[in-house]
């Protein structure tokens, strides 16, 4: 600890010899803080043989030892931060496992962490209101309004740190992952209303690392905390059984902080875990077989975990070394297992662990390496990949290797001179279908090669940030890539299949449509609820058919048009195009246009969206400056659907029938409004005779009376309470389109009843037009005035789509909007 009294021009040491009251050395970590309201008050936390808080009231010339309780000196090399109330020199907070607070200048402390997480690192005290605090611990960001008694969590920050990720085979699949100091979790890959925090389930405790659904029994999951603490959790009762292999007589098993576990791709229910030895269980962890010798270097100099490199001993499992760090069994050859260690070894067995070969020397790496990943090829038993992390030795560059001969020789795919890759490497994965497509996650982002590692480029779909990618899961469902990141939580990149289509022929063409797998019309369900702005909700996959095309360069000259054509050659939709260079994606909602609904005082909310087109084979037609490109688009039912194609056809026919009735209703109201507008103009015209003015007024009233039978007319915002023909038709339309099964008999009967009511109003309009309106026109002709136009029945389509979307959403009090905005309004391109 040093002090300067001349603005930093010179410094003097503060220690037991120069400042009375300070402890004798050696010292470790030191935190020094002046009280903002009293510069003579100095607080110093000193890690030493007698770690404690020291306080000076004379600007640092002398100190007095104050608190040295366990909460004060908890892991002093790690926790030392002190914050002093800007308005009160006697009030200070100390960061520890729990945050503690003193009101008497450090003489005594009390817990101030309340219901927060643990491992506090920072707190901000509002200088204008010291009861207002914002704090940060290993669980996130916290806010207090009462000086630190109670804390509210900022649950809207997507900043979590996942070590690993896996997916199950449910539909939709669930995502499993382990969070730094925040347990293992499982959540949805999609959920109506968004994937909110409430959709995530805590499975275990401690620092979360690996988590898998048990492929042999979906009611169970394997989860892991630091130091290889592995459990098998019953997903129904949430009971967790400790299944970690235990040491033998006078033996120590060395489990890494981030101990690898791996599921066998060849034997359902078989699981591996590594200490310095590789263990295998074929009965869900009830018993374990040790199937290897010590696969690390077993260097005793790197096994001093019960000693300290400084002053305070800390043996939390993070210090464990010479351990297995990565395990991968070949899906093409049972018993062919690769192992990488944190001290640089790469080991291989081809007979289930009976014999092992150390292939490390063939990598030609030299000393000081950490094997961050080993990956057996999905396609070839002789092929494997290794990622090497050397950042703790000062080498911040990525290193990735591949062997195609069981480790006899290795080819570097990424090294210090590789263009297009930044950050040391954490993980390498092959595409599930194309072995030439490789993904590498580094400390600086996600990178892809489409030619087997010859060339690399950053992969940033949907503006993926340059954060650390620690693990990658390749989901068969939807061809998704699921990423575990340090800093932005879990990401799902929807449908990576277009990467496989980027052949040299495609990338050389001006524009090419890229075929996709058959598109499911996923069932739309309800879910979610208002949680305020302090809650995060993950995005769902797009609700529509994703159309992908590649452009060699940005489109500039000429019209670009993207159309959907049905099996009969009819253009059923035209979509806005993206004109960017490279891969472009446009979403077709697969929805018809909304009904043409007559304007009214209320919103016909259910009619803001058209029903889905029927499944079948469509054609995507892209026209660029006269050049036409086409491809088929196969649209299918949701594979979870219990309804049939015949049900869908019945639903579609019913919805189209209602839309036809809406169109008749719109024509009717447009005609009535035309009569009202013209007769009202006659009434307001001073040149109109009294007799004609009287006839016009009565005609307007009768037209308005008919209109009131069709639409709500009382002004009152989005919801007026009036239920007229339009509103009742909207209800039945919503009932039919809310599900894609066949309409019920009573829904069809309701359509019949409403059509009868509509016919009555249409007959009333015809009688009005052929009676009072004609008589008025005769009188107008006698008066030398132009007649009212009985054919003026046009209406604005934009005003006949159920109402403005924004108003609809504002009217959904206390709910989330479940529909697809893309189906309600067009969107322009986004480069």
C-alpha cells in the first residue's frame, strides 16, 4: 500500500513500519478506500497472516484494526471490495460471499445481502439517495430502495455465462446447460409468448457445467456441479442422486473444476466421466468401471492444491490440475474414445479402454498446453479434432487440429497465422450432415469453415455478438445450432442447412434460391403473461416458412420480386425482398390476407390475421432484373398435429366463407355510408329545399339505423361493448382460426345464423335503395339537382383489415401478443 501527498509525483509505502496499527507482512490483496464525506477517514482491507479491516481517522498516518470476522475475511484474495456511503463516513459495505454492512465505522457488521444470490463483487450507492443501491453478485444485478434490506433482481439482462449446452429429442426440444455459479438448467427452445425466465427449471446446485437428458429414460437428467459433482435427477420429483465415482483406499481422484461428462452415442444409458482416470457406467451411474490408467501427465508439481501460491489457501476444485478435460466417443465406432487433459495430453482407445495410445507427441505442440476440446468425427472413425488453449501461457491465438489416421498425424486447421479467426479456441464441432462444414467457438465469437478447415470466416447470423462460445450443440430438429456463451447466455441459430448449399456454383451465381427442408405449419398455442420490463423473454423461432437465397453482390438496378405460387399457378403472396450480398432470408407467414372488415368504433381483433394457407407444394419465384429463379416449397402439417388434412381443408373453407361474408358486409356498409355522406351533404347545403332536406335527413337516419345493425358505432376506444353483426362474425372467425382442426357443428351453425341476419340487412338496404333513395332522386331531378349515386360502394382495403395492429396490441391488457406481427403488417428489407 502506497500513499502520495503531491498528486502522484512521489509515493511512500504504508506498512507496519511506516503507519502504526497496520499488520506485518507478507501481504496479499489490499483494498483502500477514502470516505467521500471525510477524506481523513481511510478504510483498508489487508490480506495477511491476520487478514482484517483497518481504519484510519488521520488520513492514513495511523490505523486501527477493526472487524476480522469470518464474513470479513472470506477468501480475502478474491473478495476485498469496499464501498463507503458518500454521505456518511461511518456506513460502509464490504463484498464477500455475502455483502455485509457497517453503520459504526467498521467496528461491527451485519448481513446486507437479503435474498440475493451470493459472491458479491460490486455495489453502487446513490449519492442523492443513499438508500438506493445497485449491486452485482454472481447471480446478476440487484436493486435496493431501502438501504440494502431487500433486493429486487434485474431479470431482464441476457448476460449469463453458460459453460455447456445439450438438447433432447422432445418436440419442441428442450435445452440443457450449466451456468457459472448458477446451477444447471433446462428450458424451452420455443414457447408461446416467448421463452420467459419462468420457462426455465433449476435442476441442481453449485456451479453448473454439463447437463444432459438421459437418452435411456426421459424422466431423468444427468447434471453436474464443480469438481465432478454429478447427479442423476428425477425430472418429476426433482430428487437428485449423487452418482460421482469415489476414490479407493488412500487415493485422491482429481476432478477438474469443469469435469467432463459424456454420453455414449452408441449405447443408450452409458455415460463417461473423467478425473485423472476415465470412468464408464452402463447402469445410469449406479456402478462405475475404471477403464483407463492415469491419462494426464501426473506431474506432482501441478498437484499442490492444498498449498497456496500466496497467503490464503483456497482449494475449491478450481485449483485442480492434471485432469481429464474433454471426452468424445466416436459415433461411427463403439469403444473408440478420445480424451484430452488440462496438461496437454491427447489419448485414444479403440477397444473401450483396454489399451490406450498417447498421441500427444504427434501434435508437435511443445510444452504448456491445455486441451480444451476433443471431438470424434460424426462421419469417419479415423477422424478427430482437437482444440488447444494456451492463453494462460500468454498465447491468445486459437489452435485447432485434425487427424484422419487415428492420431498418427495431425494437420493444423487453425493457428496463429490463420485469417478470419480471433480468440483462443474453446470448442470445435462438425456439421451433422456435411463433414466439410466445421464450427469453432473461441473467446471472441463463432467461426465457420465450409471447406473442411481450409478457409474460415466469422459466423454472425442475427447479429450474433463477438462473445466467448464455450460449447456447441447441433440439433437435428430444425437443423439448429445451439450455443453456450460466456456473456450472452444460450443462443439458437435456426436452420443452418443453407450453409450446406453454398457450393462454388451457388456462390458464383448472381442469385440462387436455396432449397429448404419441408416446412411445418407449427400449431400456435397460448402462453406467457405480463412480467414487467424487469423480466427477460427469449425469442421464438419465426412462425413461418423461411425462404433463403444467395446473392453474389448487392442488388441495385432493376426490380426484385419474390412471389409464392400455388399448385394451380396462382400467385398467392408477394414478399418484400432483402437485397444484401450473401445469404438473405425472408419469412413467408403462410397466412392469407386478413378479412376485409367494415370500419367501426371497435377493433375486430380476431380478424387482423388471415388463416393459414393449406399445406401442399408451392413454388417460390424470385425475379431479379428480369431473371427468374424458382424452387419448390413443401408445406406440411405440424408433426404433433392430431387433426388431418381433411380437417384443415374444412377449417380453411369455413374461414374463407366467413371472409366472404365480411366482404359482403363491407360492401353493404360502404353503400350505407355512401348514402349517409351524400344525404348529409344535402342537408348541409343551404341551396337545398326544405322538403328535400327533410327527405335526405330521414334517408340518412334509416341508412344509419341499418348500419348500426352491422357494426358497432358507439365511440369508446378499442372495446365498446356493442356486439353487432361485424363483431359477432369476428368472434366466430376467431373461433375457427384459433385452431386448425375442423370447425365444430355449432360454429358452422353460427355462420348460418349470422348470414341470415346479414341477408335481412342486405334486404333492408335494397328496399331503402329502391324505395326512399329512388324517391329522393326523383325529387332531386325535379329540383334540377344531381341525384345521389347509389353505386358509390367502394371502401378502402387498408381500413378494412380489422383495425390498426398497434391499437390491437395496446388493447391486450395484461397479456403478451401471441400472433405473428409479420402476418399483420409488411416489413421492408433490413440490411
